[in-house]
C-alpha cells in the first residue's frame, strides 16, 4: 500500500497532528502505526504547556474497515509531565483530537484511559 499521506486522510480525517509511520501486514490484517507529532500539550488541570515526555506506550485501536480491508490502528500515546508545583497532577496522557475520542465512541476494542 503506497501513499501514506492519502491513507492518513482516509483513516484519520479529523485527527490533528497525526503522523502515519508505516503500514505492516503480518497476518492479512493491515496494521497502521501512527503517532501524534504535536510537540507540546497543555495539562488538562492547570493548562500549563508541557514538552517533557514521561513515557510512551502503544494503544491498539479498533479494527477499522478501509476499502474492504481491515485496518488496525496502533497508536503511540505519550504521557507528559506537568511541572507546575501547585498542580495536583504529576503526569497526563495525550488525547489525539479526532482520533482517541472518536474511537472511544466507536465502542468495544478501545480501553478507556
Ligand atoms: Zn498541571
């Protein structure tokens, strides 16, 4: 499958700052490895901007039919530090706008954070 940019638009039409890294097809199912390229995020509690990444982990999102094929989206999600001493929150997990929220609404297959 060739054009990652075209497929990105098919898979994530609403996702802001998404990058589709590669496509693999281990068992007849297309796996799209994606991540957010947004360099900084704001703490949901105190709204301070953070660029300090605490950790990364993979989320496997619901299988998604594209042109008659099943596509599984593996999304790399980052956890950021909040460095504001007054803020009760030490870390927070990024939400990819238009993607994690959208897949969360899609129902089974997505674990809530
Ligand atoms: Zn905070």
